[in-house]
C-alpha cells in the first residue's frame, strides 16, 4: 500500500465496477450479482476477492468473469454477514443490502433487479431440492434450514 493511500473496502459492487472498467460485458456484471445472491442464500462467509477472477477471451476480444470457484457455505455456524460488502457499507445479509447498489450491476431500475434476484432465489431453492440426496446428511440439514430461512429473508418475507 502506498503513502497515505486509502484502501476502499472490498465489495461486490466495486468488483462489478472493475468488470465494467475493463470492458467485460454486462452479462458478467449480472453473473457477479448472482454469485452475491448465492453466497447470501447459503451464507458463504468466505467470499473474498480472490474467489473472483477474469480471463481474456481471444475470440471475443474481451475480458470475462471466470467461472465460479470456492463457493462453499460455512457449516460451523450461521453467519449473518459476508466478507465482501453487498452494498456500500453493508455486509449484512438482507434484501435491502443485496439490492441497494443494483445500478452498479447494470440493472436499469430496482424492479428489474428484484425480478432477477427473485428468479435466482427460486432457482437456488429448486436446485437444492434436486441435489439434496447427493449431499452428506449433516450438510443437507444445515443447507435446508438456511435455504428456507434465507429464501424468506431475501424475498422480504422474514
């Protein structure tokens, strides 16, 4: 770090701005938003900047968000916040925090962001129901409780 240079807090919205700055397409900004929603749903409190990378795709002549990796929920506790800020100044897992900086992810208005988020939440919930038999029994219990509680929380029905 440099002389007196202030370090800005790591956040999903700042990562989205970096994607924009390097010319990654808007679909990647929205993919990052989806990862934020997923991490909030499963309460992956080990989400940090090094879990997100970019690569240069020659055929597109553009930088792209790499596939997701290391997205693992904590099984020891039930975190109420994430490592990366979900919005300016907030790491708290809540609908308001997830949606606060929607424009930075390329959404035109809050309704578009809400629809996108609600579809993701339903997809995450439905997918968990499909894969639950593939998980160890203790993990099924932990994730089932989180998915149920977080669906209500993130859908604004807590």
